[in-house]
């Protein structure tokens, strides 16, 4: 559920950004984390053949964890440039 929340907040961030490059970057990072989690969960449930894709932030492996943390750091950096949401006004 936390990964789903992260993906939804990333998509909301991409909708609040004005620059097209930042908008696509935020959407792509969110989509990448979401698809990685979805494929891993589908493999775990036996719906897809195993591919070796780790679950973001959970599965063992230093390089996968580092890449996931860098992606979240980029999302945080992009959030500085977003226009304020309606809730914070």
C-alpha cells in the first residue's frame, strides 16, 4: 500500500509541475517504481514467470535499493518546483 501511495503522490506531483521535462520526469519515475512493484507482485503470486525484478525498497540487493532511493530523491527535488496544491492554499 505504501508503494501505491508513493506512486499516486508522484503522479499528483507530475500534474502540478509546469515544465514539460519535469512533468515527464516525475511521471516516468513514478511509473517505473509502480511497474517494478506490480511485476514483482505478479511474479510472487505466480501470474508471471520469474524475471528477477526486485521489489522496490524491500528486496535484497544494494544496487536496486540505491536506484530506488535516487528515484525518490529526484521526486523530492522535483517537488520543490511544483505549484502549491489546493489543500495548502
